[in-house]
C-alpha cells in the first residue's frame, strides 16, 4: 500500500491522464480510511450543483466561435488602426489583441495559433526583428488570463470558494501592469518603427470601427452587465454565447451551420477535461481535508518560513516550476486547496493569492524547458525550440519583474475591491 503513492507520481510523470491519477489517489485515501467509494461519485455529482459552473462551457464555446470567425482579423485591424501610429505601434497592437483574445478563449495556445498567422507576417513585413517577433507572440499568448471573463479566473473562484466578481476586478490593474511593461520594452526596442499619422489613417480607423461594429459591444455588454448587477456570471456567459452565435453564424455568416458541431466538439473537449479534473479533485481535496493534510502542510511550512515575505518568495519559485510542468486548470484544482489555508495564515488575502497564482502560472507557459507555449509556438512557426527559449528570454524577465510587483504590492490587486 505504501508503494502506491510513489507509483501514482511516476504514472503522472509518464503521461497518465491526470484525472485518472487524481481519482486513484482519492480511492486509495478513502480505502485507507474505510470510507465507501461511493463518496467519490457523490463528490463528483456535487459539481452539478454549482450554478456558476455553467459559465465555463458557455464562455469556452463563445471563444472558439470567435477564433473560427473573422473576429481575429477584425480585432487586429481595429487595434492597428487605433494604435499603429505609436512608436512600435504594431507590437503594442499584438499585445493588446492577444490579451483580449485570450481573455475570451481562456486558452493561450488557441491565441498563438489563431492570431499568430496574422501577426507574425505583419510584424515581419513592418521590419521588426524575427527574434523579437517570436518572443512577443509566444509571450503575449497568455497575457489575457487576468482579464474577465478568463476561464482560469472563474475556475479559481469556484475552487477557492471566493467571489468571481472580486477576482474579475482584482485582475484589472495587475493585467494592465504586465501589458504596460511589455509595451514599454517593445517601444524601447523598436522605437524607430512608427507609422505616420495621416488623413488616410483616420479613414482606416473609421473603416476598422465599422467593420468591427459587432465585436466592439461584446466586452461592454458582458462586463457592464456583470458589474451593474443586471447579469449573474452564468447569465453573462449565456448572453455572450448567444450573441456570438447569432452574429457569426446568422448575421455575418462566417461560420457555416454545418461546421457548428465541429466547433462545439472542439470546445467541449477542453471543457470536459476541466470538469473531469475538477470532479475528481473535489473528492481528493475532501479526503485531504479529512486527513488534515493542509494542517500538516502548514506545520511543515511554518518550520521553514517565519514571515509573509519568505512565504511569497517560496510560493513564486514553486509556482514557476509548477506552471512549466502542469497546465493551469489542473494546477488550480490540485494546488489551490492546499496552499490557500497556508497563505491565509501568513496574512495573504485570498483574492490577492488568486491573482499571484494566475500571474505566475501565466509566466509558467514560457518557462524553459517545458513551458507549453514554447512548444506550441515552435510547432506553429516551424522554429527550433532552442530558438524560442532565446527569443522569449527578455519577455520572461520583464514578466517575472511584473509578477514580483504583483506579489509584493497587494494594493494593486485589492484597490478596486475596497
């Protein structure tokens, strides 16, 4: 029985499905305690009683519809028309477009694949260095994870049992800090590249606004409805999915009706993976709580850590490694229930912890040697993985500095809540 625990770890490292490893660990724990294994099914059924969980499939479906339509092209044209006149304007356009797109899709890899085909050739044509272009698009792929209605924000709120609306507000300034720091680096690196502002630029801006007239109201309606109290988050997700479906399928006709089943299937594969992991982790988490694992972890950490400063430093180091080897959804459901009680004991606000967690995990996507976005970009742009390591290094350093700011400046996350 003792050897089963290490065996499960080895199976996970060898690529066994994560939900199967979590389920096996939960079954092992309940068996040791003499608890009927029906408890796992009961815990899994418990996710059906979470109304906010409806937001995950609806927002995911809307995001995948947007990626299959002409929305990415219109979004790039709009941001280019409005921001392209600035020094390094196209680089800033790329950052803004990727952040917006990732916020709605919740999947950074989708952003690299969908927008990379548009942005990389445009950056090359505008004279930006290829190494910079690779690093920019790879790093920007995960920038929107702190902005509403990001799926990781919703999932963190569910797992940590805190207000998702508070998380949406808390992510605004940290997300913009990361955007501004990367924009500042882009301007300094390519300050000579600037499109002239002319009468034709104003005409292009007007044309881009007209073309994107259906997409522009979307974030205003969704976020305005949530914060005005008119929509619950699940209702906002339903409105978003219905709006995107009507616009892209019926009005603009960019997605044929015959393609809808394929889009649904692709988006629900992601949702299904999240829900299976979440259901299994609820059973595993409840066993760990019954077994006193969080208390034992707190005692262990307290022996080595004596201050909030030291705790946050160790947390950042741990999350960087975790983000490089585990996807963000799995990390949320596995790790948050364990570290949240420990963080609270050291005076870290649960909402602030959520922003620090997601910002650091976001950085893990480009952390060598196995950051997921590095491999996606290597495949998408047909470049050696070592070239991606070197290209993303300056962006990694800048984002790491921004994560440190976010971690040790809690007011940045909490100011809108007060």
